[in-house]
C-alpha cells in the first residue's frame, strides 16, 4: 500500500467525466437558448390570424370578428 491509500486512478477518471458532462450540458443549454430566440417570431400567430381562426371555428360571431378587425387595423394606422 502506498501513501495515497487505495487510489486506483478512478477518481481522476470520474472527475474528468464530471467536467466533460458539465461542459456538454452548458453547450446544449446555449444551443437550446439560441434556438428559442430564433423561433419566437416564427411560431406566434398575429392577433388577426387568431381572430380568423376563432371565427372559422365559430368561437366568435361575425360582429365580434369585424369589431376585432376594425380595432386591429385602426391601431396599425395610428402607428
């Protein structure tokens, strides 16, 4: 037995494995974060598109749809 004890090198292996996993986790988190920021504008529907879908499903009446459409397009003209 040497002065280190029962050290067989596995501690160094598991230590390196831990840091490799940490680095991989950080890289995956960074990649996921970038994908989320790029997809924010693409996956969201506009208010008018949502109103059209709700009207097509029968969730709102024609009068409600026209009121929403008028409200949305009058706000765009003001900007």
